[in-house]
C-alpha cells in the first residue's frame, strides 16, 4: 500500500519512518529543501532510506486520497506538477506563528518570532542589534537564544505570569532539562509585559512597552528604542488541507482518535494541527499515525505513552499562556488588521455594523482575508474581533481556514496537465 505524508517536521518525519518500517511505500511531501521543519532548522534530518522524499514540494489541493503537488522553488516559474494517489494520507502540516495586531505591527523591522529564528538559525543573520522579543509561550526562549547566538542584544517580554504552570505540576518535570538550556535568558525576561505599539516612519525605531493586568489590559507604558521587534503569541495550525478534505475540527484543531485517524476515512493527522504541544508530542503522534496508516500489526506502545505525557503538557501550555481579549484595548480604529487588503479595525467594525454576521459575508464586505495570504495571518484575529463585537462567535469561524488552494498557485500551473505519479 502507499502512504503519502504531507509535512517534513517532527510529526511528518516520524510518520514516514513508522509507515516505512511497517512495509508501506511512503512518499514524504515537504515544502522545505531540508527535512526537520522549524524545530530542526539548521540541523539536517534524514528519513528512513525507504521513504521517497519530495523536497520543495507543496500539496496544493486534495480530492479524497488524491493529492495535487507542485515541486520546485516557490518563486520559480518552472515548477512541475504531479498527482499522488494514496491508500492513506497523513497530514502533518504543522503551524505558523500567531501574532496579535497592535498599532505599527506592519512596520518594517517587526518580525514574527519564527521568521527571526529562521534567519538566525538558518543563515546566521540577526534581525537587529537591539531586539525585543514579545508575546507569550515558551517558544520565545529559543528564539531569543538564537538571536543571542548571532550577536543581538535581547530583551524578552512575556505577557503572562508563571502562576499558570503552578496548577499543572505533573506537566513540568519532563521539560525541565530543556528549560535549563535557556538559563542564561532568565535575567532578560520580564513577566506580564508586552509590546503594545511600534513606532517609526520607514521602519520601527521604538516600541511602547506596557505592564499588563492578567486580562492583558494595559496598566502603564514606556517608550523604548529598538532596531527590531519579534512577536509571537503561540501558533495557528495549518488546516487548509484538513478543512478542504472535510475533517472535523474541535476547538480549532483537527479531531483525531487514539491512533490519529480523522473523521475522513483513510486520512490521519499528527502534530500541531491536532493541538500545540511541542516537538516531542508531535513526533510521538506522527509515529502512531504513520503506523496506523500503514496498518502495522502492533501499535507503538512507547509512542502512545509519550502522547499521554505530551498531552498533559499541551493542556498546561494552553492554560498557562492564554491570549485574552484585553489585547483588543491596544487597538485603534486605524490599526491595520488585514495587511494584504489594508483593512483596518475600523473597516472591520463598519462591516459588522452593516450586518455582516458570518465569516463568508464578513470577508466579502470588509475584504479581510481575501488577499494573497487568504487569511492565514489575519483570519484568527478577524474572527476573534468579530466575536467580541457581536457578543458571540461567528457561526462559520472555520471559513478563514477554507481555501480552494492550500498554497498559492499560478494560473499557468493550474492550466497544466499534471503527471500521474506511478
């Protein structure tokens, strides 16, 4: 049987290796040149030799267990197309940085935490000399560490406190060795503090750093000179293919059973699209899903145990690092919300006041989420702001994950007849 795995991070790698060990023919589709995803960026990873790896390849659409794939650099007009038919598909598409808007977040010099880490780890480039890393979650620490390694002066602002972790003592010990690697950063971390505005003309030159209450409303702020800002408020799962295939969602993530099977027959999911819990949990979920997809006779018991431990940590992570609605108080009517279509907070409110009460109508009236990124950056915040304005969630909040094409595609590529992969 043939198993196609989409995504080459910890979950996808583990899924491909497990499926290959079970005797399946495995094709691993990954958009990057090197395997490993963001977690292993800068450190070469290898798949099982029996796995057929398609680097620089994106699955842009799925029809049941048939995947449409383009291969080649994203900016190349000479990418090739192929169709992959599978007996089972494992989606391990990962997640991207979640960034909450604030005045000036669209200025040059404001980066996502993941982008800053990729430049530091992959190319040895610091995004600035004086850098503020702001947001919430443990990912801020490895980002700051990578920036220190390439010569930047770094301050870390964590918008939440540490009391949330005290309520989950069983989830913490397994992560203590990893936390110890970032001990040099502890003196640079300021709790209940965040960047709430960025200032500058043609690029960021300073930021307003504010002390926050637990609901993230502002106590007071001070202006600080910087060369760059890195912001990250957790992660948003990449659900394009899963939603396109009709997989059920729960709390914004793909719903899976104990072995990673989704609500769609033959489709499995693993890693950050099933819940944010770190690389160890993603790898364990990938191993279980890959084995199940390949119909392995015996489940990987050690991986199932790791999943139970990892999900305790994931629950603690979500509880300790919330993103509360007090952040909406940072915004002004002219704060840019959808950068692709230049939609402001005021524009969104006007659309809601004109009666746009569901996701599809809101996109059409305001144009938020209709630009080149198709809502990948702004969709989650548009839905949250709309819910706050209306007093209830949008009835079709997953509309911001529903895209005809999972990745950008040229019209010429769409017109080409793809090769049938043998």
